[in-house]
């Protein structure tokens, strides 16, 4: 192969056409705008939630349950797959 003979190997891709680049830039800008607007909508939704009332804690003491007599025995067998 000489220096003047064209190679039959893979050719390099040419630079993207200006129109394709403009479409990519426009699509990226539109995606960013949609993401921004979704963020604003989510933030407004969080701000417009109804206010919650005061929290109330209830303390209750349960009486002890009487123990069962030991006359009944139950065996549980578990097999793992």
C-alpha cells in the first residue's frame, strides 16, 4: 500500500451537520425546561398542602393477660425452599 492509495478501512464519521446539532440542542433545552417545570409544580404542591393539626399522643396501660395453662403443646415445622 502506498501513501497515495486510499485505504479500504473504516472511515471516520464526519462532524454532525449544523441542523442535527441545532435539533439536539433544542431537544436538550426542551427536556431541561420540562424538568424545571415539573420541579416547580412539585414544590408548589408541597407548599399548598393543608396544615396538619396538633399531634396528640395517647398513653394507655393494658392489663396483663392471664397465662394459659401448659396442657396444650403446639409444634410448628417450617421448611425452606
